[in-house]
C-alpha cells in the first residue's frame, strides 16, 4: 500500500537554487509582520503599565503608526 502511495504521490524534487516558493515567501513575510506587531504591542503595554505605576501618563513614549497592507 505504501508503495502505491509513493507512486501516486511522489516526493517533490528539492529546488536547486534554495529560494523559498512564492507561498513560503509570503508566509515568511506575514510571520515577520506579525512578530513586529506583537513586539510593538508588548512595548506599548509595558510603557502604559510603567506610566500607570508611576502615575505619569505623559511619560509614555509615542510610537510611529504601524504600516497596514490591507
């Protein structure tokens, strides 16, 4: 049964140029953007918490707006 499966669905050949496929490239780009957004949200939350604990809301740094693609 496994042999029939191997014949019906052969393993794709490894690309010789080691470049990610367009789908993988898009996935990597989305993952990086998501990680950047997450990091920015953590920084803002930490700054807000620190400002609340010290009682100075004006001490929180202003961050540039996040780029949006959609």
